[in-house]
């Protein structure tokens, strides 16, 4: 397999702890992102943009990851950060793509469906 050239980062969801005095829930420490080799699913990605509300737009794209998210323990609660620093949420993780022929049935690659939304209005 071709080595994926971009270095993205995956960030685990923030753990919630309970305050022992008041019993209220509070966010725990921020998790440290870890590096993942990944690339957008197309050479010239065409992001699917949809307008949710008047000034809110969401765009969605496919991210090819190597090794598989299962090996990296990535779930749909994680977030991924592109090389430019933009944070994307994982919408879903499709099933693992495996080789059709050959002696190994190891996963060839795995994709993530990611989404980001913005409420910035252009003028």
C-alpha cells in the first residue's frame, strides 16, 4: 500500500468527572491528540456542502486512514484535526475494506466520514 502523506491528529473525547463536594459533573483534563497518517478520499476532494440553517453550513468528506481506526482505537466520539488545524467530527466509521485476493485478509485501508460546520456569514 502507498504510504499516506498527510499527518492528521485524532483527539479522544474529553472525560467527564464528578466533583466530590457538589456532585456536579465537570469536564476532565483535555486529552492529548495523537498523529494519524491519513488523506482525503479523493485526489481533488469535492466536499458535500449542505446549508442547515440560514447562516450555518456543514461540509462532509471521506478520510482514508492507515492503519485502521480499530487498531488505533478511534471511535465516532473522537475528533480529527487536519494539517491546517481545522477540527472535524467523525460522523461514522464504515466497515473495514479487505483485500479480495491473496493469502492475507488484513485490512487494506479504512475510511472515516468526517464533518465540520460553520456559522460564519460571508459578506
